[in-house]
C-alpha cells in the first residue's frame, strides 16, 4: 500500500494542492489539505483493503473537495472568534475520565517513540508545520531544502506516525 500511496502522491499532489489553492486562495492551507487528502485516502484503503478504487485521482479530488467543504463549514460555524477569558463562564469541565486519560497517555508514548524513530529532517519538518504553523516555504528555508522536499518529509513523518499509532497497517 505504501508504494501505491507514494506513486499516487508523486502523480497527484501538486494537482491537488493547486486545486485547493484556487478554491481557497491560501497556499499553506491548500498544502495542508492536499496532504490531509492523502492521509484520508490511506485510512480508507486500510479500512477496506479488498475494495479497489477504480479511479484514485477522482477519489482524491472528491476527498479534497469534501475537506474544503468541511473547512468552509467550520469557518462559517465558528464565525467571530472569542477569547477563552471571555467565554470562561460558559465553559464546562471537559476533562477526560481516567480511562481516556490512560488511553491518551499511551498514545502519547507511542507518538513520542515514533518521533524518536524519525530522521531529524522529517521530525523537524512535521513539528515546524503542525506545531509552529510554518508554511512549507518557511520550513524549506529553515532546513535548507526545497518546498517539495519539505512536503515529502512531512508525508513520510505522517505515514510513520500513523503506522506507529496503529491507524494504518504497518506491514508495507
């Protein structure tokens, strides 16, 4: 599955990113949604491995389209942003119970181990993108590589972490 996903990524990533950019006008969000489309695709393939997808390109377009719709709906739902201090009186206790806390700690340990297994460039690219919110171009400048390489680093790191968390079959 990993080889097939790599091939599809090489074939369609740029096209998906450009499509998302045309719809959203934001290159960073477009790049993130294009990557998320491949992650969703991998998850769907894992859930139904025997069911072949006749046209992966169209399927990826459809996933991207749905991600864009979800993003826009979320933005419309959120509307005007309010600070936590202003909304403090309306918040209720959302702390997880003991079972959920244990599960989250175990997942965090797995994720920490997965990060340790990653090559430094992949780990740095993923953290700079997902934690610090840097664009691919900014990460490329910081790491001294091309934005395309940053994209590959992030995809490699995401695939590795997904496998380590047991979300996708790690056999490939």
